[in-house]
């Protein structure tokens, strides 16, 4: 017996000679259905192959040195931009000075349409006016002071305080309590505050952009009035109005912490509309931030961002003074000590081929089994018809 004869005995694919081929309607229908199923499953598997897998890990956050980027877009429809202030504070209650930011204010009419182009807002800056004064009369008054005095709080001989807010910021940096009644810049600005007062409630304001603060717990708020500190207490001067006159209805179009990466990112405050049923409402948003790391599969840079959850509380502001009694929109945030890490991994091509072979082979085998059953039933029915026993 030759080698070829021995190998023929292990042939797993024996050939059948002179077999009669009988094509049936049920077989054709089963072939079409099987082909559709096969095509759908193969396309689904191909889509799964192109979609990277994401693994999730949870561990103690030991990273250092990253800034916390706060992205916001908030619309206050019943208070003008001239009477709204945005302030950021750390967990100790001290205000952030000279923070990096790109915050803009846009004046809006009561119907929600822009009145003019957005203007950049200076937060805790010692060189510009905190209030975006748009009235030409105010600009003329301020420009008359070539190099205003800082009343002893200047950094050096060239440091000028040309606005009331400049003097307040200079005092704040030295931890002094400002007496705005004795500052020439503040006296001049108050002369034209009556012009601002006429439109205080006839316009709305959109505040949007981002600010970067130290990566620690803190807060920021949007509240009416010029802000300053007295005996380390943060207060807002809303003169000539009372704080009970302000309607703090608002729309949070966007609020995120860090960069967007499109997976597992929860922004529970986006597109939140809040309508105040009364004036002088203080809205508090308590935010728990979870640091998040995203590692892409293409070898790109690791993305450090954040997710967060939030609880809300509101109350009527009291007239006793102090930050806790101011009407406005307040956000307090703290960082979780745990970090979530998402790692993106590409699917194996060999695994994809195995899945495709399994789909094709499985459907073909099951279809053949059904075809065999249908063919046998069809033969039994035909035989009974021939014998006249089918009823």
C-alpha cells in the first residue's frame, strides 16, 4: 500500500460521485434568509472590530501639577452685564488673583437676542475695570485720570490705579480693607451709576468662556454688584439697589471641568433652565468632581479631564449681609481622591477573522439542518399525497 493510499484514509472531505441535485423552493427561501442574516452579522462584527474597547480602572489619584479648567456658558436674562460679577475662590475662602481665563460678557435684550458683540471680562485684574462699562460718559470720566493713585497700595512707582476696581484690587492684594468713599476714582464712577441703573433690569447677560484655577476645592459665583472684601468677608455692593430687587433666573447652557473626550463624560447641568419664582433667590450647586484620565489607542497624548455629579439647593437671600446671604448663582466644587482611568484598546484582527468564520460556518450549519428537516417533511407529505392518505 503506497503513501497516497494511506493518506486517503484520513481525508475529511470524501467526494460523492454521481449524486442527483434537487433544488427546492424551501431551500431557496432558506438560502436568502441565511444570506441576509449572515450579511447583517458580518457587518455588525466589522463595526465592532473598528470600535476600540475601553477598559475602566479606579485608583487613588496621585497626580500633581494639573490646572483645573472650568468651561462655562451661563445666561442671566433679567440682570444687565454692568451689574453682574464673576468671582472665583479657593477652598480657604481667599479669592483667586490673576487667574488664567478667557471669560466674555455679551449684552442681551429681554427677548434673548444679542445687543452687541461680547467683551472680555477681567477677573481680579489690577489693570482694568471689573465692570464692563459701555457708556461713553463713563469712559470719558475714567480717562481724565492719567495715572490714578493707589493710595499707598501700589506695587511700585509706575503702578497706576485708574479705576475704582483697580484701587480695590490693589488693597485686596495687600490684605487691606478698602474705603471706597474716600477714593477719587470711586467717587467719579458713582456720578454716572445712575445711567447704569436705568438699564439694570432692562437687559440680560450671557457669560461664557473658561477659567483655569489651581487643582483644589473651591467655588465660583455669578452675583449682582461690585465685589470686594471687608475683614476677609466677601461682599457685593449693589447700590443704588437693594439685593431683593434682583431676579436670578438663569440658563446653564454649558458647565464642564476639563477637556471633552466623548465617552463616559457626564455633564448633568448642561441646558438647565431655572426660573426664579421670586426675587433675591440664592442658587447653590454642590459639585463633586471625579478626575478622569483617557488613554487613546493610537498612541496620542493622555487626556486629563473630569466628570462630576451635582446636588442643588436654593433659598431666599437675607439682607443681613455676607456671601451666604447674597442673591446669585453659586457653584461649590471639591475633588474626589479617586481617579477613573479609561484605556482605549484596538481589537485583534485575528479575533475578527475567527468571529467571521464562526458566523459563516454557524449560519451555514444551522441552515443545512433546517433544510434537511424541511426536505424530509416535504417528502413525507408528497408520499402521503401519492397514497391518498394526506388530509
